[in-house]
């Protein structure tokens, strides 16, 4: 009898690899901030289960690549960490620059905002995959212009852009509003997500949704 066809295992936070035999898992490492003890744990697990590699991704996750299917559960148990939202129709890991916590060029606390966004929305189910970026200055190191929701820091708040995408059909986001505080940024995020969740078609990215209904209609729907 032929072997059962293998696929991703989202319930185990595992992504099938190119060889169609092994899997990758991505522990949740918000903003890519990883203390030494977590680095050691990830390295120990990768070594214990003969992983092919540890890959740092563009989404600021550390992925353990090349695990056998039968080792996935034990690898997660040894890590003692939650999976990063790397697959599925949900809010993916928020991309966050160092902000005023670390960067000499930053003018706003993008790290604080990004971590708050991660805590509130990471893994939330939505009509399609959904990406956010929080940048601490107009240099935009978190690629905010090509995220579904992007924040760009200025001295007195954040420019909020929406509808960006860096996939097969790349698009630059459109400026929606200005958030004068972190609370304002969190509120407009919730308003955008509520409106999108209630009105978008299945698998319709935010940018596609905005294009379908028109930016004016979208703005009226979220900026009440």
C-alpha cells in the first residue's frame, strides 16, 4: 500500500520541508529577542533530534529545520515554548525593529508597540494570513509599508499604513491615519481587524479587500 501523503501539520506547528519527509518547527520568539538560555535550549533540541539546521527567518523566528515527524511532539516538549504562527489563516509573528529601546536612530517605542500587538493578536484566526510591522522611524526597518498593517514611528506617534503585501503580487500600503499614542495605535488596529474580519471574503488579504470595496469605503468603516 502506498505511503500516506505527507503535508503540513499545523496542529503541531510543523511545516513539511522540501524533501517531503522532514519538518520544521518555529518557536515563538517575539521581535527576535532571544535570551541566552532560550538560545541554548533551541540548540540543544536541534542537536538532540539531529536537525538539519537552525534558520533565522525574515519574520524574526528561529526555525529548527529537518525534524522527523515522530520527533516533533518530543521536540516541543523539550523546548517548553509556544509555536510561532508561521502557517495558516491567522496573524503571523509581528515584525519589530529595535526602536528606542536599542536603536540610536529610533524616535518612537516600536518595540513596546510591537510586543503589545504580538500579545494581543499573534495567532488570531482571520480570513487570510495577516502581517504587521512596527518601525521606530521612517527608515522603516520592520518593512511596515509591505504589511497588512504597518506602523512607522515619528517623535509624536505613529503613521498607520494598511494593505501592504510582499508576496507574489507585491503592493505598497496606503496611509490610513496617524496614531498619537500607543493606545491609539492599538485601538485603530482593533477597529481594522474587526471590520476586516466581518467583511472580507475567505482568503482575501487586507489589501485585496481594500481594493475590492475602495479605500474611501474602508476608511469610513474603520475610522468611526
